[in-house]
C-alpha cells in the first residue's frame, strides 16, 4: 500500500467514524432521553413534569436594546423569564414526549419588533412513532391539492394531527394551534406561510408591491413577532435556536441591517452552522412527534432536496423525520409521510421541485413522443 492509498483509507475510516458518532434515534426510551438532552431545558428533565405552569423553573434573560421590553413597561434594558421543559415517559410500548414552554427566546430580538409575550404551551405527543409510516398521511398531486395543503395554515391545526399520535394539550392559550413544532430553545416553529398574508413570509410570490407588503420583518435570528399575537417564532431554520452556537446572537439587530442576511437570509443562517453541528443534528420537534433535523445530513452536506417528500420529510435510520432546507417549505410543509413533490405551491417563489418526478415526467414525455411518432 502506497502513501496515497494509506491517506485515502485513513480519511474513509475517519468519515465513517464521524457518521457513526452521530446520534441515531430509535423508538425507545433511551433514544428519547438522548434526544431531549439537546434541548436548552430550564428544568430537570429526569423529574416528573410540573403540573402548575406558574411554578416551573425558569432562566432570566437580559438584553440591552432600544424599544419596549416584554413587560410592556420598561424600555431599553429588557429582562424576561424563559421556561422550557421537555421530558420523556414510557407507557407500555409507546414513548411520549411532553413539551412545556412559554415560547420566550434565549437571545435578543431586533429593534422595531413588538416585544414577545410569554405563552402557555404544554402538550404531549407520541415520539418518533412508526404508526403512520407505512401509508401516506398527505397525498397531493394537483395544483389545487398542493396549495390547499402547503399554502394553508389550517393544515397544521391541532385537530389535523393524525389521531394515532396521541396528541394531547394539558395547558395552553391557543397559540400552539398555529405552530408546527418547538425549537431546541423553546421558541415556537411556525408554518412556511404567514397567518396574516397567506404567503411565504420570506419569499412571497406577487408583483413588486405585493412582495413588499407580504414580506415580514425578521431579526438576525430569523425570528419575528409580526402580527402573530406577539408570539416570537421562526418560520425557518435558525442557528440561534441551538445552544452555544453563536455569541453575537446576544446582540439585537434586524436581518436587513446585515448585508448577507438581507440578500439571502436562509443561506446566511445555514452557513453560520458551526462545524460540530454541521451534520445530522436535531433542531426541534414537530407537533406530530417527529424529529426536525438541521440543514446538514450525516455526511456534512446539505440535504438532497430531490429526495424529500412534499412535506419536507425523509426516512432517516428507518424513522420518518423532517429536515430544514433553504427552500420552501423550510421546515415542515404538511404532516408526513407525504407524496412526491410534483407542482410548485403558488404562495412562494422559493420552491424546488423533485428531480425524481421531473425525470419520471421526462421519461413519460419521451415515451409519448415515440408513440406518436410510431403511429404517424
């Protein structure tokens, strides 16, 4: 074996070792406990969940920023309490995750945004279940069907979650109904469309003036409270939601004030992922109990979007999961598993169709042309 072959072999072994070291989550209590360890909990997740939300442990956050604070009284030097407690339990063969959060961020938010208000979010869901993975939860093909699912916030209402997931709300003020899940820092994850405009809030479709009117104001963490009952949330992946990833997340600023963020906000955030999480790494949990992974796969490359279904999901280690992408629907497009992507939803100008379907379509077109040629 020459030196070049030896170096190549070492690189291959190192790559395999790195992939093996990445956490794979099965449907068992040990995997669930490993998963919730990624969350920035303010509680002890080994203890039973608190029944009184007002008595839960919290972390006090502080941020110097111009403008009104979350208490709606103080200006400039803001303080608020952040609550997050994600726990696991086993009941027979089923594993459940309970999520309790007030939705408050663990980082600063931009000047000019209405200050975020604490919420009461407390729900439980069957975690990482395979109950519905043998059939399609969402099967859409036509333009109308795609728009009715991917451009409709009611797709994510609590009553649309498959009954087999055992979704249950213990406490709440209704804000969870508009969310798709919860990030690692307890901030709510929202659908890829705005509740107000019905369009992609980052890349809405329309003429120049419509695009201006339909685009929401986001901060450097891609978070916003734009007309959403003062609930701070992300519509897309946010590196700020992952603990110990970027120190300047503590400094408030608007995305439009940072050139790279203003030009391409999703690319800006994805490129900010530090090496230790530039791999298959969870960034949150969907409201249907499935894991949401970050934008990088096990090899450290961006997910191949041609392999994702219409809901932005894929099977990872035989478990269905959603993944973050730079294109619509960004996190979760519908409850999966879903059908193959065929047509572009009309609420965004930032969609990437499945190359698998396009190849099949091209093959069918070639066969049709050949058939017509033979007939005539």
